[in-house]
């Protein structure tokens, strides 16, 4: 057996396996170097070429930090060369880097261009820039290059020569997402530095340097980088020499994944298991299972209390007293959530929208079990379609459905008997609020009525004519000649729907009767819209589909428009009709006509689940 030292390029590649996993880890190392170099502006540019082996053709990081002299540049690409370890104490490290292996590791698995120019007037090295070009760790070019003070590092064809690693890369879009995530984390911890990230020239992230003092600048930066409108409570906690600050998302701002959890230890982004577990503990009983808190928390503790050197990418840390850290984080978050108290929740509307469930798929099944309701039951002997329409057309309070109207008490036993419940009131003269045994139902009255009318017309127009309501005095509607021609030609079709029109001179139509379902429509507007609709459908078209679009136009005119006050009786009649017509779950335009908020949804909204 012969023991040999590994050649240095292999050592670099092995190190690269630990430090350089994917584009995001390259960006992390390079941006951390820029931060260590005191940069005020850091720009990250990605250029994704799906044809490249890795899906990535270029990663570039440009900074305006202190820069390097040519001799230092040559050193920087050697293993274990670092400018950041003044003493022997590995625990007292304040810079990001110190292992001195990132640049050689990245250079060993890519085509690598390092360009730098020292900053500072009077600095002898600051006059011109210098460039080093390496391919798989070999120096190809070493010479002057014009550039502004700072450092520009370009990584081309990452893993192009290491197909085994390239295999593990995800799509260019996923990798770009991971880059954005790490840049966001670094930007949160450095509010005084401007960050800009673009992909193929498109900006993914752009934050200007925050002016002002520590905590407030930090808070502004974090807020700028959290999802817009997220409700948070400020965290401000201190126990001896351990400080926890930042923002804790209120339960209403919870997420489906843990992606929006930003944890920092002494200014360093970490993904430490202990801290993630403590965060989960802090929200226990406050979040539904499967929901994850949103939080940006900054832990500050003395350097000797934490070892950041346990993980090559430095995302895991080791605490000297884990129990104390865990306890403090939980106490800090709970205190913040408790003091947030009751206040309007901006994110609630989003949560609400999610909690609302659309019409159940088994609608026809429960439409069958609906108990008959006087005045609303489908009955072959009477033109029932007309009745509710007339009912709605009647002035509020004069509805013939007196028993329902006179119903005393807040919660009649019938609440549980109807799928859509019992009407309790109206919101904004447009939405009906109904209560079932275990749910709150909101109905869009206009959309629902429109749909019911259309279904009624569809059901009848084919065979028998819809009942017509003759007008006491036929109405003359002046219209342009083309519209009159169209309506005249369609008169037989319209008559089938209960609308009786005839030509009245060259520029007018006479309306003798309107569909009874419509109540008292605005005939001028109705004929205008119908003429337009008929014009649109001109040409050879199946009678049925023409009928349908004409019926939809008529239905729109008869519906209980948003903005009309309804009596409870009118509302209940509408609910019962909806239950009897399975298709009424969506309006003519495909939108839901009602939404239902079950007990579980309500509990979730209030953070009880
Ligand atoms: P480490 O950061 O652990 O020291 P690196 O391999 O990342 O190791 O970098 C090696 C050295 O190169 C650094 O110590 C630093 O002196 C120099 N360096 C790297 N990037 C930059 C930069 N953007 N600006 C100035 N100096 C840099
Ligand atoms: Mg480094």
C-alpha cells in the first residue's frame, strides 16, 4: 500500500463538493466575500442557458468593496489563503469567510474570471484593475484590465466539467429561486448595503441601502423583503446577554411552507434545526397543522456562546447552551404575538379567500333532498318561474311570503334544513348573508338570479314558449334601422322566450309583451342589448346556441341587480330556488354565485386550528 498526498486540484474539487453545491451556494460565498470587503453595492447577475450542461451559463457578482492587488488575487485563488483570520481564535470570528476555500473551490469546477481593483485615492494599487482567468483551476490569463474600483467575479459553465454534480441541479428557474432566497437572506442582515439581483436582465430583487440607525433600518429592510402585506409583530426581547429582535408573523400571515422563515445568528443567515424547532414551538396551538409561521428573527449572543464552524456552508450552528437559546426564542415570539392584541388583519382577506370553498361538487345530490317551500316549489301546474321574479319585483315588505318574513327570533330551527341556510341579512344591498347549522353562506344576489333566469329560459324555450306578460300599454322603442332589422328577423325566436316585438316604422320597435320572469324590465335597454347580441351572432349559427346567448342577454336584464335592497322573504325565496336548480352554483359567466365558510374554515380564520 502506498500512501500519497492528493494532488491539489483534486483536493479543491473535494472541497467544492462541500462548499459549492449549486448556483445558490456560489452566490452565497461570493456575496459574503463582497460583504467582508466592505461593499456598499452588490449586484448579482444570472444568465441561464438551458442548453448548458448545468442549465447555467453565467453567474456574476460585482461589488464596490475594497478590491484586491494583483498579488493578493493570485493568493486568493489558492487553498486556505484568507485575509480574515487575524488570530488563532476560531470562535471570535466576525467576518463571513475565514476558511479560505471558496474561491479555489469554485474556480476548480468552472471557468472563473476574477477582476479587481483596489479602492482608495493615493493607494498605489488603485490605478488600474487586474484580471485572472482560470479554467478548471488552471490560470489562462494573468494581466491588467480596466475597471472601476471593487471586484467582479464571473463564473461560467458551473460544473460543466463535472457532469456528476451537474446532474443534481434542478431547472434553471428553481436554481434562480434558490439564489433569490439566499440573496434575500443576506440582504435582510445587511440593511446598509444595496442589493440587486437580475436574471437575464430581468430584476428579481432590488433594495436600496437603508439610511438611519440599526434597528429601524433593519426593520425597514426586512419589511421590504417579506411578502407584501404580511401582518407581523415586532420582536424585542433581551435575557442577559442574549437578544432576539426582528418580526414575527401573526398567525393570519402563516404560510403553506417554511420558506418565509428567516433566521439569523450574529448577523449570519442560518437554517439551524434547533431554531426552526423553537419557532415551531412558539406557534404551537396558534397555527393549524400544516401551516408555517412567517418570521424574520435575529439572535445576537456572545461569540463564545456559538460555534459557526460546524458546517462548510455555515448554515448550521452549535450553541453552548441550546436550552437557553430555545427558551429565549420561544419567549420572545410569544411575547410579541401576545402584545399584538386585537387589530384589523390585512392578510385576512387573502386567508379568507383561501378558506372559502366553492360550491360542493355533490350539489345535485343535495338538491334532491330539499324540502318544499311554499311559493318556491317547482310545480308543473303553475308557472312557478314567474312567481319569485314577481316576488322580487314587489316592493320590499309587501312580499306575499309573510310567514317567513314574520319569523321571530334570531335562529329558527330550520337553519339546518337547507343547504344554503336561512337568510339573515344583506350586505351592501348586493350580498345575502345566510346561516346554516354549521356554516356561513354568502350569495351574490345578482349573479345567482341571473343564473336562475337563464336556467328557467333554457328549460322552456325548446318546446313550449315561456309565459309572456303583456304590457298594458305597448311600448315604442326607437332604435337604428339595422337594430330594428335584426330584432324583426328574430321576432319568432324572441316570442318563444316570452318577448313579443314587432316592427313599428323604419326606426322603432313596438314591445307588446315581456317574459314574465323578468318582472318589469327596462325594455329600451333590453332591446338595445338584444340587437347588439343578435348582431354579434350573425351568420350561420345553430338555433340552440343563438337561443342560449339571447336568453343570457334577457336573463341579465331581469336579474336582481346588485344594489337592490331585498326583504328576508325575497332572500329566502332566492336561496330555495338556487337549491332547486343545480346549475345555479355558478353564474352565466362561470363565477361562483355563492361561497360557503364552514365551521372549520371559520376556526382556521380565527387561528383556532
Ligand atoms: P475566505 O472568504 O474564507 O477568506 P475565500 O476563498 O472566499 O476565502 O476568499 C479568499 C480571499 O480573497 C479573502 O480572504 C479575501 O481577502 C479575498 N477576496 C475574496 N473576494 C473578495 C472581494 N469581493 N473583495 C475583496 N477581497 C476578496
Ligand atoms: Mg469567502
